[in-house]
C-alpha cells in the first residue's frame, strides 16, 4: 500500500448516517495518511483500500437501496478482499437474513437478524425493557479464532467500555466464533461480529465518543 493510495471509502447508498460516520472516520484518520471519501460510485469503492458500510433505518429499505444504487457488487468485492467495517444496519446486512421485513442479507457471515423479544420483562431497577434499545451499554470483548484473544480491532480499548446503541433487531451469528463482542440487554447478544477481513458493530462508533473514534482508528491500522 503506497502513500498515494491510502483511501477509505464510506459507501453512500442513500441510507447511512453518512455525515456522522464520515466525520468520525475523518477524525480517526487525522495524521495517519488516510483519505476518507464518501462515495456513491462503485469504481471508487473498488479503488479504496478500506471500506465502511453504514446503515440506518429499516433493513428492507437498506438492502433495496444498496442493490438499486449499483453499489452492492462493489461492496461484495470489497468484502472478499479488503478490510470492511459495517455499522448498525450495515452490520445486519452482512448476515444471511433479517426477520425485519423477511429480508435476505448479503450472506457474508452466516446467521440471522432477529427482533428483541422483551415484552413485559423488567430490568434490575424495575423498569421495563424498551424496544428499540436506545442509549449507552457496555460491550464485553469475546475471544475470536484459535488464539482465544480479543479481535485486534479492539486494540487497547478497555473491556466493557460503553458504546451507543439504537436498534430493535440484533444479530445471531450461526458460529459463535464470529461474535467479537457481546452486550447484555435482556440477555447477551452479539454487539460486534467479525470474519476474516470483516469487522462490524451493532452500536454506533461515531456516536460513542473517544472509544468509538479509537475503534475506527484501530480499523485503519488493522492488517487482517
């Protein structure tokens, strides 16, 4: 990778939290030599060395817009060969299928996306669980691969750091080894998933203060 071609593409297919994500990635990239490009052009996604796939809103809309934008093939090509970071619904899109609108995903990580089933249940303080989960929650790193170590994108971020969530559905990877982090909200679920050159989070790093920026910074230095 030469210094003239260090580009990270934030995919603009019309559904992501683009401004917040791109500003956070740009802040993380400051002084690193990386250029952040927000793009709706498949050729720019193909040319980038790293790709960020944001997502916000309903899964059926995100999948339709990604397909109709002409960007889906370039995202699949990126996922096969270069570091890719999925965010929120951008993470859910990586799995096989979502119960939200009975929607097929990209099939890059085996598993399903299901809705929280927390009706009538109460938290430790007596308050009811609300869906969507909206707010800060701790994330516990989970071991990945035969080494039993935390995923390298976590870097020096302390275990059980706080990150910001807004979601009604969550991922259930078929293989527990693809879970890179867990959060407890009425039961433990995958807050981060990973496979090979792919890393993705259900929470929003761009809304998660310094720990979120650290995560994007680690992604830029990650060499899977």
